[in-house]
């Protein structure tokens, strides 16, 4: 980790650099001047980011003033084969060549989708991520995982493929509402829980509405994510610590799309997943009851309860079975040993998962009773 | 290149081995026994290869007897996003995990499609190619290029991604008709023209209906393809010699799908592309007239003429513009300096391409007059 005179932190994540701070966009301008013909630059964004972030991007990066914006609808539904197909066709209509560059300006949906499209258009063009959400800045934009959803499974289709660079312009956080901020905070909490007890405490105690207080925590979370990716770029082992909360979280997220409820955001689903998986950690004798109670109370104070019934357990467990993290047909979880330390590949039976879901439903019922 | 006691030749192509001969399938059996759980093996094929080649594969490779066959329609139309989507969904329904293996049993369509699907399912599972066509054995299955067609553009979407191995079981050539054999011969001719004058002569003089005479030429062509891929796996430079005949060939192939005519096979289109591009080589002062006449006469004796009009030139040139081989918006061709030697990235104007197409139309008209 290096900090330059202009207060830009430089990290390395597996196969790509991450620049973070309030002055990273001029660095993107300089890189583009040397690397990319302006007529072959495209900026992928959604209706929010093209309206609220693109003007600021263009002010700092004039090289992109002749780039063509490509807009996709905001939200997870854009991570689809159909939307990917439309972007491939659009690039082809514009005669984009192998030297073309795609700038992904948005949150995790945009960088997952754009990274996949860039990685497969004409067998691969270059891409750069400019995350605009907290989730993007601390997690999704970093580490070269790309993906789209198919057959109702999140990230069923995707690639490990590094962007040329990730430019984290922290002031974009100003454009976010509270729900979007909390969405990213869930991953920051996870980073603390699996790797860094001090970071967990700092995130728990920070005034989250205060961007000045949040900024150094964004740096720290991006650094934790980058460090884990460096140790294991292709998720052969240790990178799976980042899956804490995600096995149950992904299933709940997919379940929320299938059911009548409004869809959960990724971070909201992961927060509930972390409650369940911290409980499993305690039940397996790994985590102390005190630590579990602390984590559960913290997460429940930030995230609204999610409703499902015992009848949904079967479907939720089926969704977990199709999660990429399984091997040999068993359910394998990343669990906590203590706050700040995780253990990967812990086998868990479907019955134990059912107990965790039962436990969460009781908590959620109590929470609704107290805050109807 | 090594030849084992059992007459299997081992090559290396960029990032994967190629085994070729009449005894390669037992090697696949041994590899699978160590590497792949039988319940997570899938065999992708089309209606022809699953009927005519799968029984022979299973006889030599009993490990695959419990593998699940996945059938796609025969022909280029299967290289589509829709078919890829169906296979992703099928693998997901069968709970295929990251340790799963896809065996691509077929020609170029199957290995291009299967390689792409395997490279993207859950961010990548392993694949093995068992080519059943001459085109697959000498070209498509080797070198890690995968792709599907989209927006009417051949291979618009794809990856560079190595299979774990390519097993060229030459006896599968028995299952092919004359048109399928000639389809692959076009690439063998190309290998000779761009790299090896002796090989070109041998292919020109060989009795193509005699599989015993063809077999050593298959070895030689696979070796040329592998050697070029070794020099330049990602097609940054020298690998583009293999594009000879393909800039005009791909455009003709796509044009034949759009028009009322029956679609050209890839090799048929490349054969015509080679006539046009050899003519351009002569016009640019690179190739002698004698060499051009020899090549043109040879190709015209093997492949039927293709009909189009001067009105089609505009569309054909537009299709070439969207070819992956262009840079800076110019049309760049691989041309011949002499038989056995090629030059990449030669700029050619649309007017010159138009002249080449005019020239070919005259040749085709004469050919139809003599053999109506």
C-alpha cells in the first residue's frame, strides 16, 4: 500500500491496481491519454449514474467527453443474458474493435455486467471500473469477479477477469441514499468480521451518515478485500473467507426476487445471511455466544427483518445447493471462529441450516413486534 | 513433438496439450480416472456425433458411461446465445459444480460453443475437446479460441480459454461425408499456404477420399496450427497468419446465412476467401501470378462457386469492417508473399476489396458456365 503526495492510495488486487481517494480521476485521465483512442471509449452506466455521476467524471476526465454512454436499467435485473446481448450488439453496431475500452460507471451490477461483456466481446476488450456505490468501492469493483444471473441463479455465468484499473472516487458517495449506503456497509462489516476486529469495531461505532468519518473506513475495507484477492485470485481457498454471510445471503436474495416481496439488496441479504451464519458458527462451537449476540444485535439494528415461512426452507436450501461454493454435493460454509477470524469449507447439514433459518424467523418476528 | 510407443503424437498449443493418433482415447480414459468424478462429467454433442461417435467414445472411455449427454442441433445455428443459455441452465439443473467437466464431442461448432459455455459457467469449469470432424481436428479444437455468434456476426462473443486437452481420434474421420471432409481440407490448404509449401503440395496431391493417405497430413496440419498458437496464444501478432482467407471468408459465410442461398460451410467460405485474398496478394505485388493461378485453379477444382452480385459488395465490406482483425478502422488482411509464407496486417482499401470480389464473380460465372 502506498500513499502519494496527492492523497491517493494505491493497492494491488490479484491482477489489477486499485486507486482510492479524492483525486483518482485525474489519474484515469492520464492513463486514458496514453492508452485508449477516444472514439473507441464507451461508458456503461445506469439511469442514476449517467445522470448523477457522469458529469463529474467528464469534468475530471475530458478524454471521455467523446465516449459513448451506454445506459442499462438500474437494478439487478440488468445482470441478464438479454442485457449483455444488447450491449454486445451495440458495441458491434458502433464497430468497437479489440482496442476499445469500456468504463464501468456504477455499482456492482454495472461492474459485474460490464466486466463480463468486456471480457467476452470479440474475445475480450479492456475495461476500467469507476465504482459509484459503497458496495462497488469496497467490494464488487475489486478483484476481477464478473457475472450475470441466469436460470434464477445469481452469477451463474461469469468470468474471473481483471479490469485494467479500479478508480475509487470517494466523493461519489455523496450521490447515495441511506439504503444504498447500508447496502455497502454490510460488506464492510463482513470484512471486519472475517479479517480485522479493529475494523469491525470502527465500522460499528462510526456515524455512517458522516462521509468524512466513513472515508477512512472505505480505504480500510478496500485494502482488506484487495489483500484477500492477492492471496488467492481464483478463489481456490482463502478468498472464500469473503463468502461469510453469502451462502444463506445469496439464497435469500434469489428468494426475494421469486416471491411477492420487494427484492432485497445484496447487502441486505448478506446482513441476514451473516446473522444466520454467525449463529451456525456458535452452534458448531466455533464462536462464543457473547460474540454472536453482539453481531446479531448490531446487524438487526441496521437492517430490516425479512419475512419467510418454514415452507420456504426447502426452496432456500435448494438455492444454496446450486451455489458455487459447494464441493462434493455437501453444503460448505465460511464460519467465524471469533470476531476478526474465519474458517472456510465447514460442512453444514441441511438440518442445521434449517435450524438457523428457524432461529432467524423468531428474531425477525420479535423485531417486527417491537417495530411494527 | 513426441511420438510414443503406441503411435500417439503429443503436441503443445499455447496452454494445452494435443494428442493425436489412433490410440488417444485410452489416454483420455486414464486422465479422467484421476481427474474427474464420473457423476459430474457431461458430453456435449450434436445429433450426428452423439449417434455416430459417442458409442465409440464410450467403448474406449468407460469412465464416461455415466456422463450425461447434452445434445444441440447440428450446424452453425447452435453457436447462439440462446443455445448457450440452455446449456448453462441444464448444467445448473443438474447441480454441476466447479469441479465438473465438459467433453466437447463434435466439430468446430461444438468445441467453440462448449468451450465458451465451460469457460463461463460458474466462472469456469474444465473442458476437453474430442474433435470428430476434419475441421475440428486440424483447426477449431486446437488453440483455445471459443465463441458464439451474435448480432449476425460470427464469433462476436467468446473467450481465449484453454481446454484441459485435445484428443484427436483420427478414426472418427470415417464418419464424415465428402462435403465435411472438404470443409476441413480448406484449413489444411491454408496451413500449407501460410507456413509450409511442402505441406501445401502434399495436400494438393493427396487422394482425399483415402483416409490412410489423409492421416499423416492431419498430423502435419495440427502441428502447424499448434506451432503458430505456441508463438502467439492471444493473437497479438503472428497468429494472424491463420486469418488468411478469413476476412473475406467470414463475410461470405455471414452473407450466405442472410441471403436465400443455403449457408456456406466455414471451410467453403474460407476457400473462396483464399481465392480473393490470394488475388489481392498478387495485386499488391506480393505474390507471383503463377502462384496465384496455381492456388486459384486448385481451390476452384474442389469447391463450388458461390453466387452474389455487385449490389452485395457494400454489405460484404460492412461485415468485414466488423471483423475482429481490424485496427484503427482500416481493413487489414493477411496476404501471401509466396506459397508457404504470409504477411499480416496489410492495409487494403474497400475499393481493392471490391475489385477482388468483382474478380471472383467473373471466375464463378465462368465456372458455372462450364459446369452448370
